């Protein structure tokens, strides 16, 4: 049952992230589904482990984690900048990550944290 639940959560997170990308830029990439699913699972698990920390600290840690995973993903699948390109964005690193998006991950991770909690409660009833 735990594997099934993790799969559902992964698909939920991946689908939600791709939906955000479609709304934001009108397109996405399959790697973003994988990255979104992984980040969603990690945020869900880490939020219970970090529950004693203030919410602001949790969100900063989640933002840093997402940024790091985005950098790794970018170095693997975005070497030709065909998926995204932050080279023209201020405070970018190798065109793969940038400060404005790191800051955007703070409210996105709050939404992911809450969505994970809701889905977790809902799946507990199944």
C-alpha cells in the first residue's frame, strides 16, 4: 500500500508541476514531470521531519532543495537550453537556475506542502 500511495503522490506532484508550467509559459517537458513528482514527495516527507522548525525556515529549505534539484536536472537534460534558459535572467547560474525562480519556489512549496497534506489525508481513507 505504501508503494501505491507514493506512486499516486508522485503523479499528483508531477502533474501539478507540469500544469503550473503550462499556465506560466505555455509548454513543459517530461523531465519536469519527474522533477515535480520528486520534489512533491520530498516536500511531503520532509515537512513531517521538519515540523518543529518555523514554517518560514521550512519553506526556505524546500526552495533551496528545489533549486538544487533543478540545477541537477538542468545539467543532465538541459545542456542545450532546449527545456529552459535563464541566461538572460538576473542572478542566474549557468542559465540553469536563478534567484527569481528560487524565490518563486517559496510560495510554490507552501502550496505543495498543503496539497500533500490534503492528498495524504484523502488517501488514508482509501
